[in-house]
């Protein structure tokens, strides 16, 4: 008896569902989501309905949708998945970003800045661990190498 191969999911359907889920969890309205990915509000309604409308991952709206999903995925671990904190962070003024994230992400440059801001702690952590790893290799401290490896 051989296993049946699983059908490959349609990437545009997966992207559409993930985008709608991320927008909902970030507390974005249809108007907000429309502005973020550069479509009309009726298009968002069609995405939510059973009209067969999806987001093409290779389109401009697909690129922006992927970035919105990354915003959600980068923010979520920082607030430990707390819905209240997530929505509060999105709607509160952020001095580092000089604005409210839920307003900034409505334009492509604000979406990019917000994502870069959220990704910065991870990149600093990885950079610090990488530097520690290099120092261990250069000094021949292989015990330090093992502890650096565990930190990654």
C-alpha cells in the first residue's frame, strides 16, 4: 500500500488566509488592510467572502501582504501572543517609529520601517551570538563554542 501524495496547496489561497488572519489579529479594519496592501475596501470584502478572489504572491499586493504577515510574526513573540498587548502596541504612539504602527503601515515605507524595527531585536541577538561564536573559534575556546551554539 503506497501513501497518496498530498495535493500542493494553492499559494494564493494560503497567502490570502494568512493575510486576513494577521490583519484581524493586529486589529486592522477592512479600510486599514486595504490601505496596507494597496487595494480597495470592496476587494477586501471579496477576499473575505466566497467570491474566489485571492492574493497573488507575485503581485505588489502580495509582496505587501507578506510584509504584513511578517509584522505579525515578528511582533507576536515580543508580546508573548497577548492579543490585548498586540492591539495596544499597534495603536499606541511609538517614539522610535515616530508614529502609531497601525497608521504607519498604511504606506509602504511605514510598513518597511515597522518591520525593520520589530526585526531589530532578533538581528541584534543573532549578531551577538555570531560574534561570540567567532571569538570562540579564534581563541580556540571550544567550550565557549558549545555554549554559543546552544544560544543560537
